[in-house]
């Protein structure tokens, strides 16, 4: 596996795995993250995966070396990373996200459609048939950075952001789509809402989605939304 190690602050190192945001680089990020989980170095405080990098934060006091802690960390990481082999054929986990499009759940659906000279039904069809990959989790608890949206339904952020966007709202901003896991201000164009909870603070894994997941948006009716929501709250 090709990689570069660079210092990041006083007690961290960043593992650079490429420059382009792509499925191939994302697989490498996942592989390195899994490796760090399995090795459990006692000097690792935490690691943070990104689009093309993995940042490793370490405790210098737990590193026994005659050299600089940074140099020892790089040496140990390199000895393992050089042997890692990315499994190109690994199948991603597929997570279905039910979405009730339009109406009160997607107040900007018609605007997105008009901007792209499409009908609302065509926007829904294009959005729900996309091939999406979660590249990383960040910005807000459980917020997925998603790649793969069709440019035919792209739309700029709203000029006047909303002060409150409900949790579960599905939006479009530029050439990206995303799902708000918690209530937060935001300027994305809202086209629908999911009853699934993306942020699970009481769960062993707080985020429903993980980097590398493949997302499938599934259109549902308002009645189906209510049933989903009732089951989620049980």
C-alpha cells in the first residue's frame, strides 16, 4: 500500500493515502482504520478517518524510545502499513434509508426540479436510484459525507439558511446530497425526510452509517413514514 506520513501538530501524525476522492482511496482509508482497531497500540489516543487520510493522535508519554516520539510512531506505523493489502473486491455494507419526498418533509423539492427543468417525480427517481458511498462521518454527530449524486439534480445552497432543520431531513447542496442526523441550522435544499435515526447516542456505535457504507434511498409514503417513525421510537 502506498502512503505518506506527515506530522500534524505536536502529538499526531497524518497518513496520506492519495489525493483524489474516490472509491479506491476510500477503501484504503477503511483498511487503515480497521488495522488500527485490530492492533490497539497502547499509545494511540484516537484516529480520525477523512476523505483521503487517517489522522492518528498519540500519547508521547507511552512511547519508549531514544528518538523523538513522532519518529518512533512513524517507524511502527510504516512497518505495518507497508504490508497491508487492500481487498479490491470487498463488498460494502448496504444500508437502506427510507425517504418521504416532497410536501412538508421536502419543501424545496419543486424548486430543485424547476431549476433543473425536471418534474418532482423525475428528481425523486434520479435521487433514489443513485449509487452512493459514505466517505466519512463528521461536521455533526452521525453526519455522512456522501458521494455519488447525479449532477442532473444539483442545486446551490439556499441564500437564506434555515435556523432549524429537523433531524432526518434529506437535502441537496451543489453536487452533494446528505442527511441531517440531528436538528441543526443549515442551507441545504430539502427534498425529503427519513424516519430512520442516524445518530444513536445510547448505542454501542453512535452513528448508524460508517465510512464505506453504500446507501440506497428508498421512496416511502407519509403513512409508511409514520409507521417507520413509530417503530424507531419503540
